[in-house]
C-alpha cells in the first residue's frame, strides 16, 4: 500500500512539473523568442496604412476586381479568398472542368489587359494556387497588368513598373522558387501614391 501511494505521489508530481513546463514555460519561451526575432511574422505580417488602419496580411491574398488594382491569382478557397476555407479546386490535369475554366480565364485575362488573341498568358494568371490564398503573382503577370493599372489610374507606365520593381520579392533563401510581387502591398502603395498626389 505504501508503494502505491509513493508511485501515485510521484506520478502527480511529474504531471504537475510537466504541465508547468510544457503548458506554461515552453509556450512563453517560444512566444517571447518569436516576438524578439520575428515580431512582424509572429503577429501575422499585417499590412498597415499610413493612418494606422490594418488592410490585411501580406501572407494572404485578397480580391481586387477594379481595373485600377493589380489582381491576385484566382482563388478556390470557399467563395474566394476565404482564409477559413483554404484549398484548391482539386481538379486533375485531365479534368474537363479545369480545362474549360482555364480557357475562360485566358480569354478574360487577354480582354481585361488588352492583349492580342494569341498573346502568351502567365500560368499564375489563369490558375488558382493550392491554398487559394497565395499573396504573390509572378513578375510577368505584374508586368502585363501594369499597363491596365497605369491607364486606369492615369499614371505613366514607367512609374507603375517602378513600383512593381520595389514590391518584387526575391527567391526564398536566395534559391527556392521564383521572384514574386506581393499584390496587397503593391495595391496599398498605389493608393498611397494617389492619396499623396491628391494632397498636393
């Protein structure tokens, strides 16, 4: 009986110690380290206007439909760009629905960006990402959209292209993936540029 109580006492003591360490100390250390080393990422990489208004996260795409904005990749997340329903179409390469949707997207992209009927279209402009929330578009996609955005905003094309270059992010770790343009940050910069011009 004495042995049973000793084992029970030891078990309860170890449970308490591990609860304090793993449910208290460890999460606090991880949180503090993240805040000290990667505060922006640890807090959601929020994009804030000059007036302090949070416009979204640089990690999540948003829908921009107006011609005066750069448009992100298509989204199959929920009803589109729904962070609570992240996901792709799950259509396979032989899917007729996928083929039809890409054909329609190619035609719409060419029309929307005033391209020739046989002009090449970047793949990311007509397909959705696996998450449906990809915040970046390819540099080629952004370059093509620049003419439409410049015209819609009454800006010189060179000025819009220069802004695209500023918001182009390099490969991860210098060699993973391809350079991309963060759509939310770029569109906010365009709005701020317009606001600064109107304030003059």
